[in-house]
């Protein structure tokens, strides 16, 4: 319990020092209210969190960091609220019955299924998030105690949302 409290405090402190360009509304305001989770995203993340044993706030944090909750987001071949590559996840989409990555629920289902698979394959959450983001040198970086900027952002937003939700 002490470790979790300490980790939450460290993550909250890290959130406050993020470059305003990286998390503009959170860093500039310094308030947790700046990340407003849409109702549909909250409901979907709760359902998927139960189904895949992933913290709903972590799912929400990935949505925020990847797209600021924009289901229409597109970047470098990735689409939707959790920036899924249709090229690399075609089989997964077919298996899950997802045809449109701009559909919030469908994109989240594909992304969380992939993240859960990474965790099931022996990755801890930090390594799974790094692989989800397509980063390299994961094992080396983790062995050196180094997390990526992406993972730092996701974990900080997740911790803030968990605290807001009384967890």
C-alpha cells in the first residue's frame, strides 16, 4: 500500500512538470478536471477493463494521450481514439467483428485486446505500453530503469484519473 501511495505521488508530481505542449490542458491548468473523459469512453473502458482485466483509467489515459478522445484522429497510418493500425490489426479486427476504427467502441475493443495480449505474453504494463506505442529497445530501457515519455504520460494521466475516481 505504501508503495502504491508513493508511486501515485511520484506520478502526480511528474504530471505537474510535463511540458505544456505534451499535455496542454493538464500541464497548463495543473488540475485534474482538465482531462474530461466522455461518458461513452468511460462506459466502454469500464466494460473492456472488466473483460480484459485492464484498469479502465489506463484505457482512458491511452485514449487521451493517443487522440485527446477524438475518434476521427488519424496519424501515420493509425486511426481512431486509440490510434490502431488497420494494416497490422486486420486479423484482430475481423476476429472481433470491427469494421471501422473511427467507431469508438470498435477501436477501443481492438486496442485493448492487443494491449491485453501483450500483457498476457509476459510483458509488464510499462513494457506492453511501450510495445503498443511501437517503441524499440524496450528491454534495454526498462533494465536501465528508463520509461519512455509516452509511458510516463499514460501512467501519469491514469494515476490522476484513478485518484479522481477514489482508487
